[in-house]
C-alpha cells in the first residue's frame, strides 16, 4: 500500500543514486575512518541535502516527509546518512530564526553546496544532556563575540564550513531561568580553524567523523548571532522534533535493511540439508523485528502528519524516535544472529550496520530521556531530572 507521505519517485531516485555506493564503498570508509566525500557530493549535486530549504533560496522546498524518504532510502540501501543528515535539520534554526540578511547570504550557498552547514556544537564534557549547564561562553566586545570553552561529540566539524554553536552569553546565576542567557552563533570555521579553534577527532566504534572542539578567544562577528541574544535554548528546542523525526526515518531504513538481509540469508543458507529459514528459531526473531518496524513506522507517519500540518508533535516525535530505534536494534540483533559467525565478517556489512544503528539508542537523545519526557509531559508524573 502506498501512503501520501511515501514519495515513491524520490525513493526510487535515491535508491538509484545509492546503488553507485555499494557495501565495498562503505566498508572502505569505515576501515579508514574516512569521510564519504564522494557520496555527500553526489547527494549535494542531486539537490537532496537542500530538500528542506525553500525554493526562493535555491532549495527544493520539500516537506519533512520527503526528507524522511531520502534518509530512509539511504539507510535501507546499506549506506549511512549520518555523514550529512545534520544539514537537513541544523539549517532549520537558521531558516526559522535567522535574519533576512543571514538567510539571503547563507541559504543559497548551503543549497548549492558551496557551503556546508554540518556541525552542531551543543554537548560539552561536563554537561552532557544537561544543556543549560554548558560552560562555553561568548562575551560581547564591540562588533564581536569572543568565545571560550569546549564542545564534544560535534560530528562533521572537520568536513563543515559552518557550525551552529550554542553558548552562554549571560551567566547562569544572573538569569531568572536556567534556560535563559544561552545564544546561538553561526560560526564560519574556515576563518578560525587552527587559530582560535582547535578540532580534535574522536575515534569511535563507528565511522561518525565526530570531534572535540576547543575555543580560545575565538572571534565571531556579532552579525552572526541567530535571533535574539539569550533566547538560543528555545531556538535549539524548536528544531528537535524535526531532528527526532528524521533520525527515526533512518532507523526505519536500517530496520528494513537488516530484515531484508536476514530473510535473504536465511532462505539461502542450508544446514542439515534444509534452509535455516525453515526453522522457527530463525523465523520468529526476524518476523518479530518486522512487526516492530511496521508498528514504529506507523508512529513515525503520525508524527510526520502532525508536523506537516503545522503542529509541534513532541509526544509523537519522541515516541517515533524511540520506537524506530528499538525496531532497528531488534532487527540488527535478529540479522546478526541469523548470520551466525558470518555476521561478524566485514564483507557481509552486518557488523558495520550493527555498530552504526546501536548509536540511536543513545543519540541524538537517549531512550531514558524520552521515557522521562513521556512520564512528565504526557502522563503527568513529577520531573525526574
């Protein structure tokens, strides 16, 4: 059955593009901890990374359901959109809260690929998910902000020109609410890298191009302030539902890849003179993962529907992200178990995808924080943090 949000023509085109980047390509990138430059360039040239940028700024002006279709198909093909998905949602902060001058200057260049906005500096070593406790500061000096501090898990900073940076412009103790006093700056990293900005790669269990950043009196033009000073926390929050929805779509793509791979292998693999797919011990985990995926996908569709209708579906976006991440992890477990020892062999791509999809139990928001949100904001229980 085809749904209005499916965008079959986009899916077909993305799948065709991804066919040019088979498992061998992603294995090499993973082995060398290399950024998939050729893949990102192909997506850029096809216009897919500008899907959510309005046509007046050179983008495709598509709804979030189309962006979800793009990301899902990348993951369903065996690829990984984490190399570039941030451009789908980070530019939303600029689009919603930036000035007309900022949008006119940056968005066309982001849309045509001459500028990359892939980096999002929020998390710090000491604050984690307690964003209001961040310590990176920006003090105003004439026409500049001078930034000092540190960020961690800032992915793609080495491969991005621009970064959205959340920092404190008013000390926490001087604010009526702890969420006040935070501001968003658009940093042109080309001008400060190697000078007042140090980027240190973090080698992780999957190829995520993530880094640690150090700011040492880093100058940022005051004209690069996004929106009003001190209101940055709400600007960041306003984009999080879109982020959860888009990541959920990637998880659905992963789940489908794992399920399809597991089914094909089980049908082909013969042990004791019969295909292992004939054994219920093999069938049932795959079938259960499939049912989880279908159910999670329905929640994702509901979140998309509400978002495109102009709503701000916090409950549905959080549920979709959690359920889709759980479905992809269940499918990954079933797929690896089905392959047995071969699941650990690099050439099958299962172990790579297994490592990649595990991330979504933790990021961009952990399962426990989603459960805390549901308990407090949906069920009316006391705040737990």
